[in-house]
């Protein structure tokens, strides 16, 4: 999808205290051989519920965006991967009430595509803003995750990464601002769903999640090898990235930063560098190895980090890459405003 008038006017990110991975190994939470694979150094741990972090990030993005001329939002889209603290709870409505008041006319709703949720929300917002301007003026995107026991064990939940906590937000509109969204491409290989189910059956109550156990159960069936699964994932990543770059109408040399999910070093190389090109020198790998994979938060959090640290070059492009359970895939090209 190409967009001719979609802008990110304000962006923000929140993380928690950074807990040392070495300390986790000493405490028996994480294995030393996993460190050898992931090269993880620390992980972000929030001391507040995920929706509270989303409110903090949302307020900052809203303030920054409105200060640059974006109109007040008419919609709020909240995204997440894991439990938001209360079962069957309209988290988006609570966030909207905290930010705009209970009498606000803003329309909140929630969208989840697991770790792909924020980029999927960006695509959804772009389509909504391309419609009747009387219906949607601007849209606030929030996302937040906090990976806590007993629902999950952040250290062993999934191979190749450690899960961190965080939140991010972006105010998007048709009013020119900090970043122009040139294109967003979405894709899927839904046939890989069994990899994330394993041999679990349906249950009447939620159960603790062990994604590694589900993966092992899937591979025991012998239908696909790990190498075949990696090949399908790589194909999905290549497809969305190539289409997003083509639709944006840019050359690869115009991309100053590539922001994939915050995964460990081995997965970073196997899942993104090897299928695409060697962008190690223009990545945020180090940021990810310090914070852990924060679900859908990673990309906007990284953009905010680059903005705050003065590492973005005017007129150059940023490439978001997303993958999620399912599989789902996404890519987005943003250009930093020239002025």
C-alpha cells in the first residue's frame, strides 16, 4: 500500500528498568548457552501495568504531534500481544478515558496481530485517514506489553529471544509532520499456524504459555523441518520488504535505518540479514539486545530512540520490518521530514 499523505506527527516510547541477563543466569532463570546464541545483555521490566505505560507513551506522542499542527485524534487504536491486566477488559476505552476524559467523542478500539500489531495498526490508520476527513482527522496508535508470570516466563517463552516490557505510541494524520509514511505492506503464511499451537487442544480457561513446547510438539510430527520453516519465514520477509520499497518509490541506498523486531543476534541474522542484505551497520540490534523483544512495541520505540538520540538524517528513510505468530509479515517505509 502506497500512501501519498500519511504522516507520523509525534512518537514516543516507554521502557522499564533494565535487568541484567547475567543476573538471570546466576539466578537460574536463563541458560548460559542461550546467551551464547542470543547475545542478550539485559531486558526491560516494567513496574506498572502495560496499559499505564501506554497512557504515558500516548500522552507524549499526542503532545508532540499536536504541537506540530496535527489535529486532535478522532480514533484510538490500541495493540498488544499479551494479557493487559484484566480479563475481558476494554483496555482501549480505559486508555482513551485517561488521555481524553470520559466524555470525549474519541472512538477507541483494539487490534492485535501479535508482534505485528503496531505496523498493522499503522496500515489500518492510513486507510481510515484516506477516507472521509470528516470521519477521521488524526488517529492515536498505542501499544504496550508486560510479560509476567505465571502467564508466561519471559526468559524461556520462545527460542532466540527474551521478552521485554514496554510501550510506544504514534499520532498519525494527513498533516505534514516529522515522518512521512510512504508505504506499508502486509503479508501472511497462515498455514504455519500449527507451529504456534503444537499439540494443545482448546480449553475453557487460559493456560500458561510455553511457545518452545508448542514448537517442539509441531516438529515431532515431522511435517516440516526447522530449516523449511525458516525458509518460509524468510520468503515472507523478503516479499513484504521488496514490495514496500518498490511501492515507496525509493532506492535501497536511501534507507538509513532498518528496524526489525528486537530478537537475539542469531535470529537477527538468520531471519532478517541473510534473507535481505547486510544492514548490520544501520540497525538497532544493540538497542534490542538491551531491552528484549517488546511485542509490537519494538519499531516505534526504536524510532523514538533514534529521534531522541539525534541519529536520524533529514530526508533519509527508515524501514520497519515486522513478523508475528501465524506467520504474519509487515514492512513500512518512512521518510524523515526534510525540514
